[in-house]
C-alpha cells in the first residue's frame, strides 16, 4: 500500500529557512510525479511546487524564487527547501504522488512562520 510521510515542519521566524521531506513507500517512486501543496486554516488546499518524472519543475507564483523542490530516487524522497519564509507561508504542507489519474497524499506537516 502506497504511503507518503512528510517531516520537517515546525516554527520558524520570518526570513528564515526550513526543509520539508516526504518519504514514499509502497509505490514505484520513479514513475510518479511528486508535488507539494499547502492548506492554511480556513482556506483551500493550494499548489506549491511539483517535479515530474523527467525532472520538469513548476512553482506557484507565490513561492517562485524562494522555494526549491527536488527529488532523490535512491531515498524515494521529495524535498521542499523553503527560504525567505513569510507569515503567509504558514500552513499544513502536504506531499502528493501522482500518476495519470491516481493520487496519493501524505497526512501533512505543519509550518508556522512567526513575524
């Protein structure tokens, strides 16, 4: 059974950095596009960044230039390096694995940015 486990969340000051990790198991990691999404309290879940099997990367406008997504096939892990964080980045961050119409989600990791 596919499972995604996020880690690395926590409390960080505005302007600081944080690195999130998402370890996958129970799926052929190299076949899946991986992505990060986030959901702030009372808001919908929004796209943050993605990296497909060929290495193509996309970012939302709100994080472009500050966040970096990467993947390590040997560790079956996708990362989100968050730099120059802002209070608006406060949210629960979710990892997603996608192939065609199939999606798997992690349970999320909370990031809180203090001003």
